[in-house]
């Protein structure tokens, strides 16, 4: 089973600039993370964009949907910023693709060493292999269906949406 991983940026891939005190993007950490995690899956990676999810617009989400539609793999993981991951999951769900798509991210940049990114990536890779077709968000060892998940900004975790 081959898994496609699309990289879109987000905190997952941010770097810290000691001179300016700002976060920015250089290159994705995904290959290093897969090596460090000793991933034995057939994983094909592709960088779609490297942006903060707060900067993500409709055209960016359309590009993600198109990439998922065109992927030969039926199992896809998307690394994404956590601020608008739920929005992208809903757009993907509305596209009605017959694939298993799992979005994941990190609350702390991988480069910081204390990141949740490696754990979240591993969880997403496991969930994408075992869940039926649909769109999901995987964070903190849990998965949620698109449309039934929200980021609780008060405590910094994802949880089922309480309508």
C-alpha cells in the first residue's frame, strides 16, 4: 500500500529565526521525520505549498483538492497548519473524493525538538491505512471526521465539535 503525503506548511514545518525572533519556512521536515520515525511504509511526498494556514485562501484549498483528486494513491495524508485545518477538511469532504484523506499538523514546530509533530504524523499514517474512505483530522492520537471537529483554542487540542 502506497501513501501520498502532501505538505502545505503550517507550524509543522516552521523554523525560528534567532535574529528577528520570527518563524518562517525553509524546507519541509517530512523526510527527516519519516527517517527518524523509521517509517517502513511506501510513502510518496510532495510539497504543494509552504504557508501558514492563516494565509490559506480558496485557491490554495482548490489546489489541495485537485492534488488529492489527481493522486493515484487512495490513501493521503496532508500536513497542514492547525488554525484552518478544519476548514480545509470540510472543503475536501465536500469534494466527495473516494479516498481516505487524513489531515494532521503540530502545535509546536518540529524544529523545536519538543514538537507533537512526529507523534501526529505517525498517528496520521496509521489512521490513513485503517480508516474507510472519508476525510479526517488526526491530532494527539485521536481522529475526527471532517465536519465534526474543532480546535479548542483555550486548551490547544482538537475535539469533537459540540453543536
